[in-house]
């Protein structure tokens, strides 16, 4: 049994936690509220912690000349490795939890119970800060409960505090279906929270030499899972406000709340040294800037009125060295992006892989198109890392390859980089997208019950149609999308698409919508026989 957490214990915790995640990887992947076979939270957590372990393994035991303790050095290596290897939202949040632990414990001479409790509190703060709009009933609720219980234990006994945190996390995980309706309808607990419970249990085992007294609850018996609505921005706000801000963490926390009440598309990211990049869409420009003045020292303030983007861009001296990095699934899609001059990264990249691609462009200004909601947080983390290397990176939040194609089509090297990014974001946002796939499991969706093998048509991430015939469902979803207007339809056929699918959909559009142009490509993406974009 350990009285304090030393460097050797940190290494054992990382190894033990990774082993636990690997054992339960498939189970965590299955805690998925979508009826399509794309659950990957367990896989993302395993890959994230694998990177953390690799960072520890590469260390030769030498300490940097910065006053950090051996255990602090190990925690910093672990956190840094997790950040560079982070995949998906769950991986990014886990990396921030580890960063919070490392930042608090790095210079602490001896890690006992109260020090661990303080570190868990800071880890919770870092985890919530990593998410623009935190949602309860997720990994965030689980880490918050662990931190609260650790503080409530009010003890220097490391074992008692670790046990209290793990037990509270397990109980919080069991309550996640009560907090998040999607989980309740699916009959599952939160996948990221399940992974965190395994890591906390591993920490208890390392400290005490015993298995945790409170086991992580197994998922409830599965009922029909439900689809979740993916978030999207709003066109109700007319201005984009951006500035750099010199401020403390507490002031930024208050600023985040104030700006969130003023508008949307809020993103506040820091470099860990007191400098923050603030971005928000609002109608009240003065209030957004004034909130920054109250919080600290804003500078490099820029305001863009979206309605002005249709006007010809002014002729200004242009920086050289621009590039685009795009995440792609499928050989055909990758070729399309490469033909547009973009650097292509395979699907579900880590932060480090995206950062490597950004650096490999050799450009001073890079736009990143993630093409998947789960990759956006990874792209944002890579952008923050690139900022520290002197590369300006903007992430256009594309959620589908068809949106990325629309964004790349409007690139103009004669525009300022910032204006070009805005134009790309507008083009992507104006492209509505749909995905057609086969249900992998029973599901209760907003379009009705679905059974394995049914054809599902998802528009903007939500099931709109359930059919039996693939071609009929594809043409029906195109009709539904064109009913809201559109001049161009883009079709990307998947690896499992039957021969002639694109031709049949094209023929239908040409007959039913004679003034609409159709472009069709072999995308080669898995899971989805057809991706559709309407502009």
C-alpha cells in the first residue's frame, strides 16, 4: 500500500488503466446511442492512453531543469502524450483531466489524500473548459462527482481519498441515464464516464494493492437505442467577434458564461500561459468586446459582418504559405480532396497526427476541415498546439465530406486568410448533408422504430426516413432535401454501394428536378452507401 503517489506508481497506473480500457474496449464502444455501427469511444480512449504510455516509455528517467518532482514529471509526460494522441471528444477530455492532475501535482513534494483531492478538482475544471457547451450525464458529471467526493473525504489518507473518488464516480455513472434522455431511452450509461471509472479503479488498485470495493456498474439491459441530435450553429447572429485576451482563469470562466448568453459558436482556448483566443457570433458587438475588457486585456480585436461577405474582397497584401488539411474516410474522397490541393489525413486522427499534417504543409496559415463532429475537438486541440509553433490554424467545423468539398470550392488566394476562412465556413454551413446507411441494431428514432437491416436516411445527423429499399430511400431523402431549395446535389458513393446507385439517383433528380445539377463521385467510405450534399 502506498502512502504517497510516486513516479513508479504513476507509470503503473497508466499501464493498469490502459489494460483495463483494452479489456472493456468493445463494451465501451457498444455504449452508443446511434443505430449505425460507428461507436468508437472505447477505441478512442485506448488510443489516447496508449499515446500517454508511449510518452512515459520514451522517457529515460531524466528530469528537466524546471523544479518538477519525479512524479510531476511522469504526470506531465502522461498528459502531454495523451494530448498528442487524443482521439474524439472523449480522448480530448481525458487529456485535459490528466493535464489538470499534472498541473496541480507537478511541484507538490508528496502526493497524499488532500493533494489528490485538489488535483481532481482542477482536473474537473480543465475537463469542463475543454467543452464549449458542457452537458451533464457525460464523462464531465463523472469526474465532477469523483472530485467532490475526494474533497468531502477531507483526509490525508491517499487510499481513502482514492477510494472515495472511485466509488462516487461509479455512482455518478449509474445516474447518467437520469441526466441525459438519450442514454435513458437507449438503456445505457455514458461511454466516456465508463472509461473514466475504469481508470479511477486502476488508480485505487495501484495505491492499495486491492481491487476497488465499489465495482463499476455494468450497463443496464439494452433497450432500443435512440439517435441523438447533433448540435449546429445559428444564422440568427450577424457578427463574428474575435480577439486575443490576456486574463486569468477565473476571469475567463466568467467571460465564457457572459459570451455564451450573448450569442453562439463560442470558442475560448488558451495556451496555458494566460493568453486566450476568443471567438463568438453575436448581434451586440459592444457587449462582447466590453466583456473582454472586464475580463482582462483584449487586443487584435476583429469584427466581421457576415452580410458583407458577398461583396468583393478588398485588394490587400496577402500572406504567403497557406494550406488546407482535411480528414477523409475512403480512397475516393481522399483523391477528391487531394485534387483540391489539400493534405489528407485518415479518419479518426489523433491530435498528434493532425499536428504532424499541419506542420508537414510548411505553411504559416492552415485551415483544417474535420468532417466529423467527433473530430472537431481533436482538430481544435491540434490548432492550439500549432499556435505554440507559430502556425495560425483555423478549424472550419465541417461535419461531412460534402461540406468540405463545398468549402474548398470557394477558396480564393486573393482574399485575406481570415476572410477566406469565413467564406469557407459559410459555404460549408450552406451545404445541407445527408447520410444513408443500414441500421446495425434495433433503434427508436424520431422517424419511428428501426430494425437491423433497415435503410436509414439521416439528415444533419438525425434519422428522417426509414425504408427497406436502398435506392428508394436515397431518392426520397434527396427529394426531401431539395424540397427546401437547392441548385446542386453532390453524391458520394460508399465502398458497399451497389453498382449503378449514383446513376439511378441522378436519373431521378434529372426527371423530378430538371433545373438541379448533379455531381456524383466514388467516395469509397465505409458504413454509408451514399452521402448527399445539397447547395
